[in-house]
């Protein structure tokens, strides 16, 4: 471990809270066969991790890789938060490219939903949108890895924020048959964001796909609609779905 990582790790571990760690292990489903199986927690809150990250935001990105490979969830989270800070402060395409490349090559360690959510919209989505290159997301959306698929849909948020919901709709369509609840929730969330930007296009998508859409995805997508429209959409019969 680099000296920088050792110091960050020391700062994080100094605030270990066993009770909170136990609660986090349950919340993030770390039991046998669950999506977070084997993940380990120190018991820090996100603001605690962000405070440590802010103090070390100038550490060269590659030197933080030992944190991303750590078995401790909060250490991986700290690395990703620092990288996002660095991405947002980067003054050159080369610096952003370097952060994207690090993330892309080592994304197997981005292996829980909060880690994806804090990093993918910026490090993947914003970079690829600036490059006008959404193609990598198409392969991620069809990947075996649950986390790759979540990265794919979360990264489309960058296009939605810029006023273009088409990539979110296209990716959500690919994920309609996904059998993971975490993908249903993420897709529904991104459809809800798309609704804010282009309600007409998103409602058209929902009308076309509601019968095949997992109910969780649908509920998330229409959460901000008025009660009358929500009830009308939810009343649409659901067709049987084939597992992915």
C-alpha cells in the first residue's frame, strides 16, 4: 500500500464503529448468495468518508488503486469519491481520460450499488458524453456482471442532464428483461429523471413497454406523476417476462 493509501486507511479505520458496521452489512446484503456477499464494513457514514476524501483529493489517481482493491467498503468508496472530485476539477481531457481509464480497467472492484451510483454518472457518463461515444455502454448493459449493467444505466444520466433522454430509454429497453431488482430500481430511477427532461418521450416509452416492465421499475419511473396517471399506468396488465 502506498504511503498515501496507508494514511487514508489509518484515518478511516480510526473511526470504526462495529455496531454501524453490522447494520451496514445487513443493509448491503452481504450474506451468502446475496449481491454484496463477502463485503466488509468499517461502520463509517458517507459524510465521514467524504471528509477524509476531501483532505486527500490531490493524491495522484493511480496511487489510490490499493484503496479500490481493499476488502473494506469504505476504503473503496473513498477512492471513488476522490476520483470524482479529481474528475470535476480536471482542466484537461487527458486528465479526465486517465481517470476514466483507471475506472474502466478496475471496475470489478466497484461492486456494490452505492459505489456505482457515486462514480458511474461522472467517471463514465460525463466522460463518454464529452467524447460523444455511448458505444461502451451498450456492451455493459448486456454484461453478466450486475454492477456493469448498473454502471451502464447510471451513466446515461449524463445525457439526460444535457437534455437528451434517448440513451436512457434505449438502455432501459435493453434491461427490461433483467432479473435483478437493483437493475429494476436503477432503470426506474433513470426513467424518472428522463421524465423531468422530456415527459412526452418518456411517457411514450412507458406506454410501449409497460406490460413487459418489471413493476418495481415502473413504480420508480412514474413516482412523480399525479395519482390519476400513476393509477392508470399501474392498471396496465403485466405480461410474463423471460429471465435474462
